[in-house]
C-alpha cells in the first residue's frame, strides 16, 4: 500500500499558474501509471492527465491540452501537475491516484487539494 498526499492548491486569479504536487509517502511511486483527476463543485470526478511509468508516456485531456502538463519519475516519490492560464472552469478538488496493474482502474487515492480560480 501507499499513502498519497496532494499539495499546492490555493486560490488564484484567472490567467495565473499553479503547480500541484503528489507525494507517495515512504517509497518511490509504485504501480503501472499515475494520474491527476479533478472534481468540480457538484460534478463528477474526471481524469485530467496521466503518466505511464515504464515508457514515461503522458496523456493530457483535451479540455486542458496546452495548459496543463504532468511530470514525475517513479524513481522518486513525487509527481507534479503544472497548470497554466487557469480559468474559473478549472476550479475543483484535484486528486492524484495510482493504477497498479495497467487496468486503468485507479484504486489508491490522495485526499485532494482545492484549487479555486476567480475571474
């Protein structure tokens, strides 16, 4: 098992940038892949970006393409989500999660970090 903790969320004005961090406590990042999800107020949680460790391939959802990027290294214990040109629609709780076996089922989650973007 692994304990994930997100940080870096805060209030920011539209057009600003934030970098979120996800730390896997006590070990390097395990599993097949890791991802960032977000849950806007009153809406479902959705995928934002993912990274596959053995190939370092990354995926970013169309809704944030060109503004967000995911990075990390499974030889360390930290993963990042760089978010640029933020807008109010990016307001959400952001979570990191692990897919242990490549099934695209993420079953280890952090508690989340709140990002609030004001216009």
